[in-house]
C-alpha cells in the first residue's frame, strides 16, 4: 500500500504519473525524452517493486516537487515485468488516490520488423530468432495493458516529430512554455551565429556608428534608439517582422520545437541589431511570447574598419571607404 504522508492543514495534491508502455520499438524512449522536455520527471525501466517509493509524497517535499508529474517507462524488458500484475497495481494505486494515466504505444508488426532491421538491434524477446517471433510473443504479453490503456498511440506511420506533436497535444503543462524563445543580436562582421533559426539583416537601417556622438553608445541608449526609429524604413519593417513572428512561433511550437533563436544582425552588432532585438523582445513579450535576450557583440569595441563595407552609397546603406587614387 502506498502511504501518502500529509502535513498539517490541507492535504498535499495527489501525485500525478504517466505510465508509458507498449511494444518494443514503438517509441517509448523517444516519448520519455519528449515528456521530459514538457517538464515531467522521466524514469525508464522502473521495477514494479519501486513504484510505491517513487509515487509516495513526503511531508518535506517542496511545492515544485509535488507539482512536477512523473513519466515512468516500462516494457517487457523491465525487471519482474508482468502485465496482469501491473494492471492490478494500477487499479490499487488509483483506489488510493494516485492519479495515473496509462499510455500504450503500439505499432504494426511490419513496421516494427523494419525498425529492428534498420537499426540492427535484436528484439529483447527474440535474441536468437527473427524479430517477428519476438514481436508476436510480446504482443501477447502486453495485451492486458493495451486493453486497460487510457490512451493508445499507434506510431506505425510516425516520425519523431509526429510523436512529439501527439504528446504535446495531450500532455503539455500550462506551467511549461512549449517553446523556449531567444532573441539574439549580433554583428555580421564577427560571423553568423551558429544556433540561429531565423536571421534578419538590419544593415539597411541608418547606421548610428557614423554619428560621432552616438558611436560610443549602444542600442540600449535612448539616443541611439531615436536615431534608428527616425529612419522611415524602420517602423514598417519592424511591424512586418513582428507579424511574421506571430505567425511562425505557434507553428514552431505545434511542431514540437523546444528552442528557437531569432537573430537580428547589423555590421558591428552594437547599435541597430541591439536596439531592434530589445524592441522585438518587448513587443513579443507583450503578445504573450516571453523569452530571453542575448547581445552577442554589444560589448565589442566599435571600429571604423568593421563598419566599413564596400556596398553602394545611399540612404540606408553603410558608408564605404573612398577608393585609392588611381595612377
């Protein structure tokens, strides 16, 4: 019997747990990694004898520990695995107030055979026989769990992204952001950021570097921001990029992408990119898309050599050095 310790006052919330099981090769390990990204505490191949210890709520547990649900993976390789005994234990735990959801990952025999063949892995129940024999045997063994499963997910036609989408749709937690957003500023002269998913080039905007007063400042200074916003191209461009991000961010989240870096670049990475990144982060946060802001090159020393670019002269383009006199 699971003993749930209580402190004085209101009782602690009942433990929440997802029990992830199913056919070997159907995606249990991938599912646990996805659930871990969603804020679950993932434990794989937990022996049945340890369920009680893991699910017990101690009086000294923190609110964060009590709030974080469990995702427990078991299959035919788990020590002392017995589908009937597990089904009965689940019933007992639920009767004692433990909230358990049983998730069964299924897959067609043909697809499982293909997966074991491609990965050159042996089926755990057919180490010396064809994988198909082990698949057939395992399907009989786990049948009692499939019958009582709360959710059955057939991964026969799934890639990992499809499994991620299925689990996000069912088990995403309100307290966990589905997408970790980073807004990054950088200087093209110092190289493209390797981890950027989306890159926007701000070098078409008027460059504060060529103003002697603004040069030592950065995009965090009000005077620099006013200078950049005075460029007629700033406002319409900024609004369109914001609208584009509002369209794309939910789609990236729906695809199960955990991290997204949106980068804004200028020549040196100290003025235009810093200001635009900061403004965009504030605008997105107001729209419900909070994230962190990183200024990669803001602290780097400004340099005329870095800012000079051999591009055509004109409004919105960086100045270029004069050509040397020709003989």
